């Protein structure tokens, strides 16, 4: 859950695209509940096309610019699960410490838990006894019902709705508006297409689309 901080956090975003801009929108709202975050700048891979600055802060391509500074906290602002996992591994080489960003407009039940590095954007709803792993991305308007288990690096796109007792394994991606009925398991690195209605378990690495969701590609 969100904790009130007495001192300013210094934040570096890995990534400088749309998700980074969405995170920056959240920072003033966090200030209103007593969590002060100073945006220091962005880090991107050397081959990424990006401007030199974002919100008047530098965009660096050199990870060593941030090495050895224990005051920094990192959030990986990349929507694709595999890219997020690779960035976390790269940041581990400099001993990076991670923060979570949770919009104050998110509703989280007191019995639910979110691990470090996760991003939960506005008007998502997480009810009772849900567990979200590390570096999970939950986009606006998503519903995560009771007893869900969302594993590390999973991505839930805008408007995803998970009924109770759903499991989303490591690095799975659920597209915009996907719906999952109770008790279903979405396997590791599976891909659920936008608007799909999932009524059967999805094996690891499979791609499913449609209503009801059918296999498009096997792992």
C-alpha cells in the first residue's frame, strides 16, 4: 500500500515514451497525499530514438550516469513485459533500487499487496486478497478481483477485467478490454488479444484472441 513519506524521493524512469509521460502525470497527485517525488531524468537504451529531454529533465543513454547514487529510485516505464524484464536486469548491474508508482485514484483493498517496481495507473480497482508481483504494469480502468495472483512483469492493458481467483503468470500480456472469467490461469509469457473473453486456461507462451478466446499461436 502507499506509504506517506517525510522526505523527497528522487526518481529515474527507464524509458521516455508514453508510459513515462503517464507516470509523470501521477507525481503531482502523489504530492497531494504527502508523497513527494523529484523527477531526476530518464534512461534509455543507446539505440532508442528519443529526444534529449523530457519535462525539462535529461534523457541519458549511459547507465553509468546513475551508478553509485544510493538516493535514486528507479521505475521501468516500458509496457512490453520482456523489455521491462531486460531493463530490470540491466539496472541490477548498477545495484539499482526500485520504487512503485500507484495513482491515488486507484482503489486497493487493505488485504491486497503490491511488490516493488510496479506501476498502477488511475481508476484501477484491486479488491480483496490480491497479490501483485514485482514490476507489474496495471493500466487505467483495470479490475483485479479477489484472490487474484499477478506474477512479476505481467502487463494488464487499459480496461482489463479479471474475475476472482485468476492467475496471470510471469510476463503475460493482456490486451485492452480483455475479460477473464473466475479461476482461469494465464500462462507465463502468454498473450491475450484486445477484447478477448477468456473462458479456458491459456498455456504458457500461447496467443489467444476472440470471444470466446481461441488459440491463434502456440508457444
